[in-house]
């Protein structure tokens, strides 16, 4: 069992949620309540990572931020290491790959709130922030929770882009899913088996926890 | 002391409550920084044929010198690409001379490096396979004509020098065109070995160093391919620009008696 890989995977999942969830709540709500020109295009762009092979994302990241590109050289001069083949690079890739998994459930969550609820809240004299924090967010909470879980699970399972952009560095970019591949290639089937079982367990438990939580948050849907 | 700290923390947290989400993000990012900057052993990139040999040598290096390097295995081509794109390796042990020479030309290495080993290719057939193994590939040729070759494993010739050597051998025996559609191509020679030893292919052309390992050798039969059937697998290693003192020590260790003995035991020849 590669504990460092498990730690990298868990940090990556948590980090992706930490960065994406606030952005997702803001943007998902925006898409749910506002009509604007080009919304169709924006929604399509948000969804693109679902249909895009991870290799496409990996390709563009390496071309844009690789050591041979001007942007990559600027990043290295500033931070001291390249963005690809670092944990930050993985996190960056993971954030992009997970945008649809965060925005879509949250958008659906806010869309499900009837507009007269919003109007009633406004006529009670609540400020926009109060309306958001006390009325809308609690109502949209199952969507937010779903977003967090989907992101976490999807990040743990990410493989292609992690291998391409991360490069299998122990303790930094070797996630559990990459470690399984690595151990298989090293004829170490036993370790690979243990890690595969670990990932399977984490996935099942995560999904069970969500279902249980969403029932508590939203009992009438149970 | 403690209560004061607690009061301070309480006041701060109350002040921060408005910005709690921002604070949360800041804490996360600090944590993430910590993960990536944590003290790690320097990382060395190595061609996949070294899987067993270098793991053994790195362990011995740790015992003898009390220093540690982490080894990441991959195909020489993939690793070269990663080094050019900025991967933070201190040293590169390739399966040929061409890939490290590319890095030297690109100005990414300390110097041209040295040849540390010469590798050999074997034809391997897993237990229960209809393939008869011999150094002239007569068995493969017969089985191919009889239509018995369902899958045959080699490494990707574009990125793996052992794959390139395998292609040369198959071409030399006039089997390349016939066998092409039956090939399963591994990303690395280790993956090709994985395909051939697990019975997922009737056999494969793989590195001698990978079938010397008892756990793998037990899985089937093999025959050495004559060195003259392909360009020699002269394996060169180079120190990269970001090599740390520990990596420099390892580079020297690789050329010492202990490492040479281990390489020979793992089926390599070593240069004089």
C-alpha cells in the first residue's frame, strides 16, 4: 500500500473541492437565475470537460505550461518549478476537468427554487446576501453536496491527465490510480490489488455517505 | 498561555466569520503547499527494463551510503519528453543512447553521460502457450504460418528502445508484415513483459533483465536473441541540470563495483 499516493489523492480531491465549490456556487447560481446573451455557449463550454478526452486537456496543459513554452518559462522563473510535474499542476488540471461536475448540480439546485420564494424573501426586506445565505443556499444545498461528492470521486478516479501532466512522481503527483498502474508494470500485483480495493472502498463509502446526507438534508426526497 | 491563545483564536475566528470561506481556502492552499514542498528524496528517471535491477541497486545504495533516491520508471521516449517539458528529475537512465543524446543536444544535461549497461532481448512464451521459443524465431514463424499467433507483445518502437530492437529482429526474420496486425504494443517494455507473462499473449519479445527475476522466470520459457540481430542496446545515463549532490553520488555509485555486479546478475553486460 502506497500511503503517500493515498495522501496525494485525498489532498487532490480536497483541494479541488476547496477551490471549485465557492466558484461553482457563484457561477451555478448565476447560470440558474440570469438570462444573458451567449448563455448557450457558456453552458456548452462549462460542459466540455465531460466529453473531452483527458489527453486533450493534458496536451494543452503541456503545450501551454511546458518548460519549452514562454508561459511555462515565466511560471518557472516566478515559482521555481514548472507547473506540469508538480502537485499544483495536477490541481490546476483537476480544477478544469471538474468544472462541469461542480457547476451543473449546483445550477440545477438553484434552478429548482421557485422564483416566488425568491420574491417573497425580497419583499420581507432581507438583503440580497441574507436571501442567498438563509433562503437560497439551504434550498440548493443537495445540489452543492452532490457537486462536492462528484468532484471528489471524479478526482480520485482521474488517470489519464494525471499521468500525462503529473508524470508519476512519488509523494507529489503519483495518485492512487497512477500507483496501481505503476505497481502492475512492476509485477507487484499484490500492492496493486490492495490499492484497487482501497479505491473501490473509498468510492462506495463516499457515495453511500452522500445518499445518507442528502436524505437528512432533504427528507421529503427520501 | 493556553487560555490566552484560545481567546485570541476565538476573537480572530469571530472576525473572520464573514470571510470564513476565504479563510478556509487560504488554509487549504497552505496545506497544499506543504504537501508539495515536503522534504522528498531526489527523483531519478529510469527506463522500464531496469525495473528489478535498479530497484535492487537503489536499495543497496541506501544501505551502503545512507542516502535515498526515488526511482520513476517509464519508457525512455516518454521520460525524455517529460524532462524536456520540465519534469524535476536529477538523472536519467535510458535504454539507448539516442534519447539521452537528444537531451544533451538540448542543453539539459551536465555532460554526455556514460554507457552503464548493454541489454539483451529474449523471446518469452508463458506456460501453456503453443509458442516454441528459440533464438532464430523458427517456432514463432511456424506458429504464425499456422495462424496460431493470436497476440504477440512488444514495446512501442517509437518510445521504447527495446521495442525498436524487437521490430528490428522481427524484420530481420521477415516476420514483421505478417505479425503486425497481431501485435499488442506496451507503453513500456515492462508492460510488454506484463502482457507476455500473464498469458494475455502467446509470447513476446522482451528484456532479458525482466525475465531473470524468479517471480517472472517461473511463468514460462524464454530464449536469448543473438545480439547481432539488432542494433546493440547500449544504455546511457546522464546527470540532468537539476541533479542534487545525492544524485551525483548515485551516478558515481552506478559505475562502482556493487552496481556493476548487480547489473550483471540481472542479465546485463557492463562496459569495461
